[in-house]
C-alpha cells in the first residue's frame, strides 16, 4: 500500500503549515511507514495517510508522487 507521510524537517521547531513536506512510501502498514521514517530520519511526522483509489490516482497524476521503499529510503 502507498502511504503519504506529511512531516516537518526536524523535531526541534514548531510545525508550520508552509514548511510541511510530503514523502511517499510503499509499505505494508501505517505502523511500518512510521517506524521507517522514525528510524531513518529526524522528521517530525504530522500525519500518515493511506492512498488508494481516487486519492492515489490524483497524486500520481500530479507527478509529485515519488515512491520510497524500505530498500531505497533517502
């Protein structure tokens, strides 16, 4: 399943909407996506959203969606 992770660059500053970033992960569960981000980054996770159906199609059409997986997380 594809998950959209909304995050701030680090946990040191207060979240501000204009600095929110997104990354997309191909994981089995939301818990796995959260663990991957927590383990490999200093990101402050705001929200994790599963993408499917029309939401997934929209993100793919916008060409913003770049998948990250467990093997090539950057």
